[in-house]
C-alpha cells in the first residue's frame, strides 16, 4: 500500500494547495480588495474551486481510494486520512462541477453586495442575492442527500456526526437552563459599564490586541493581523495562519475580545501537527470544536478575574486617561455585564447562545420552505422581541449583522457557535482538573501549561478524530452542557449575587 498511499497524499496536497490559493483571494477580498474587483474575484474563486473539485472527483482519486479502502478502518493516521479523503471526495462527487463554480461565483458577489447593504441598512439590495443563496443551498442539500431535514447534510458538513434533530435536542436542554438564568440576572439592578462609550485611540487598541495575542502564544512569525468588516481567522498553511479584527473608536471591548477570540482559533491551527499540513487532517475537527477554542480563550481565560489581575495594570498604562479612575473590579464587572442586546458578536456569555438559536431556527424555516427571504427581516425582529424584548430599528442591527448567509450557504454554520460554548467549558474544566499548573499559569500570565494541555489533547490531532470522539478522548466524558452551565452559574452567580442552584 506504500505507493498508492504516497500518490494519494500527493493528490490531496494539490487539492489543499488549490484551496489555500482560494483562501488567499478570499482573505484579500475581505480585507483590502477594492470594490471594483468583485466580479473578477468571483470568477477567479470559481475557477480555482472548480479545478480543486475536478481533482477530488477524478478517476485517479477514485482508484486510489478504492485500492486503499481495506486499510481505511485502521485506528491510525493513515486510516483516518483515507476516511477523511473518502468522505471529502464522496461529497465532491455528488456535486456537479458547474454547480460548484456557480455557487462560488455567486457567494463572492453576494459578499461584496452585503458589505454595502450592511453599511446602508439596505436589505432590499441584497435580498435577490439571498434568495439565490437559498435556492443554491437547497440544491446543494439535494445533491448531498438527506432523509429527514434539508439542513442535515449542511450541518454534518461543518459539525460531522450532528444533524438538525441532535442540535435541536441539545438546544432545547440548553435553552431551558439559560432562560431562567437570564430572567434572574435581568431582575437584578442593572450594572453600568465604566468604559462604554469612552473614546479609545484606534492604533493603541491594535497595539494592545497584538500584545495580548502574543502573550497568549500566537506566533506572528507564522501569522499576521489585519482589519476587516467582520473579524475572522484563516489558515493558508501551517506556517501562515492569519487573524483579523475590527476597531471601533468608542468600544475597547469589541476589538480587544475579537482579537482574543480569533487568536484562539489561530492557536488551534498553529498547534496542528506539521506533518498533517496540506491534507484533510490539517484542519480543525469541526466548526464546533474550532469555536470551543476561540470561546475558551476569549471567555474562560480572557474575561476571567485572574487574567485581568495580571494584565489590567498594563492596560491602564496604555489608556491612562480613560482607565486611571476605573478600578479592577469595575473593569471586570463591565466586561462581564449581562444585558440583552441586538448584536450577536457583542452579546454576553449568558445570552449569546440565544442569538445562535434564533439564527438556527430561521435557517431551518427557510430551508423547510415555511419562511420566505422577503419575510426574513420581520421574522428576525419578531424573534428578537420574543427572546430579548428588543427590536432592531434598522436591518444592519438585525438581519444584516452577520456575514454568514451572504458568503456561505444558508444552514450548517451557526450551530457551531453554541456547540463551541458548551465544549469550551468541558475542555477547560478537564484541563484545570488534570493539570493544576493551568489555573496557576493563567493567574501569572503564563499560558504555556494551558496551551500544552490543549495541544496534547486537542490541537495536534487536527481532524484525525471525529468531534464526538475527540471530546471523549480529551475530557473522559461525552458532550454535555453540565460544565458550561456550572461555569455560568458560578461566575455570574457571584457577579450578580444569585442564590446557588440546589443540587
């Protein structure tokens, strides 16, 4: 099997290199590309995607996978690589090349239209693009095949092993725990932020973000940070993992915590074994596992009191005029205040998952055919009113706020954000329970013990294991909401003087 395996790795490396070229073009499109380049960029991305698709569905790829099938059930890296490659090739074979090209070109144009629609709060201008995206999303689902729900293959693409039914079950359990907690907190006296609306120099914000990213362990020799409309991380190779942020002049929290969030994604990618690069194993295990790392670093570490006991004096030196009269407790309270809000990316830890559930259900309804795109803003606003007692005054604060539906298919991406929150606490609790130096290190500003544990149990494995298997191997138990709810109740119970829940 040595020669077929060698040829398979070569074929997969060519596919990965093509996908990396597309990622460079998408990074440029989302950062520095002028608007006038949108049409040509769409063609370029479609062409590259089509070439990669043809490589995956080629007779040679099919022949190699058939030859290697007898060893695909082995519990080693070769077996995992063959399984991942076969799954990727099978999904590709089910989608015609013309469709892949059409989808990529359309989404590129849709994204550029969204950037302007969001700026001007003009849903009508992007509505035709979204209607086309819905049509293409349904076609993709049909090509991939489903038995129960049209979103099932789209969910499985991003979070293997999950489907609409399993996600809804977990969300139902989580929602029943979150809503009473939100009500208890909202009934408490409202906490005022000591830093909201205060002007912070944008260049200093970027400098602080870079400093903290480096402190957490982000390697700028293998990465860089840039500005964008909607922060993201992208892996171009194991040696080129980039992060982006967005700086708001009167909101220190946004840039600071989006930088920590994207740094968490990047630490995962930079921690994957080097020999997995340019193969289906050289990526995160799933969208949910990936999000668990960004939320772990952003929230369980970056919003913790122990973290800021170490770093707050340094933050004050960067912004003496704004923070010299704000003590640590006031700052900690400000960055952890719970308040229903309109914007998902600015939501607190307690209400955040309700934002995700809103989007997930609207996606389901659109794909089920029970919600028209033209009615989406109204449905969005009604759900916001029900869940948050808030109503967006304009669409940029509502249905236009997230980029996902305007640059990807509708369905499959949003559930990963809530799954990631649940997983983040499960991974973090397992780390501090198995290695006491993890908590000590966070308090001292030494994040190597935590990085080492995560690298050993999560990062290095890339996509070798299915997400459910990875969670059990790393934490010793199946995915459950228990650790996440314990974390929320302990942290926010103390902040808001809530009574402890009876066992």
